[in-house]
C-alpha cells in the first residue's frame, strides 16, 4: 500500500462521519422553515382572531351605544393612554378621521406603523434580523410614546386638547 491509498481508507470513515453530521444538520435545518411557517400561521390566526373579536365588539358597541368602561379611569379618575380607542375605531368605521384623531391622537399616529409591522411579520419570506430588531426598537418607542401621552393628557392645562 502506498501512503495515498492508506489515507484514502483512513479518510473514508471520517468522510462518512462528516456526511452523517451534515445529513443530521440538513435534517435539523430542513425542519426550521416548517417551524417558522407554523409560527407565522399561528401568529396570523391570532391576529385574525383579535381583529374578528375587535370587529364584533365594535358591532356590539354600535348597536348598544355603550362600550366597556375604562377600569383605570373608573378607579383613579385619570385617563389611561388607551382611553378613547373604542371611540377612535368607531369614528374610523364611519370614515371620520378627524374625530378618530381627537379620540386618541397617539393611537392614530401609531396605528399605521403597527399595521405595517403586522403585515411585514406575516409575509413570506420572513423579515430579516435587522428588520426584526428595528420592529423591537419601534415597539419600545411606541410604548414610551403611549406612556408620555397618558401622562400629558392628564395635565389639566394641556390635557383638555388630548381628551376624547
């Protein structure tokens, strides 16, 4: 035997082990897109359920003329960042954008971005890691905007213009 033949016979088990590992790796990564599709499908179903329940609630509010009272306002007397959102959606259902903006200005500004984010997260192919990071940062920014809006709308001299 020559040195070249011996290395071939010695490398055969190593190659088969390496191909076995790469086969296992391929099997693991082949399941990843299926898991991602399943997660996206679950998120899409959740979003559809929330939208359906929201439309049902809006329909009930339209028929009864009264929605669920804000517990934060009932207990504290202060308006929360979400006060006026039901009235905002009612106004949007009637295509009255000015009234919707008056009901909850912060939610009206944030709503298009949340809609874009929801659509982008459910698209195929899924968003890149940079876009996901951007969305996470925007989520925190929107939370901060809502908290500041909730505080400012309760200042007597300024809040008059921000209350529904």
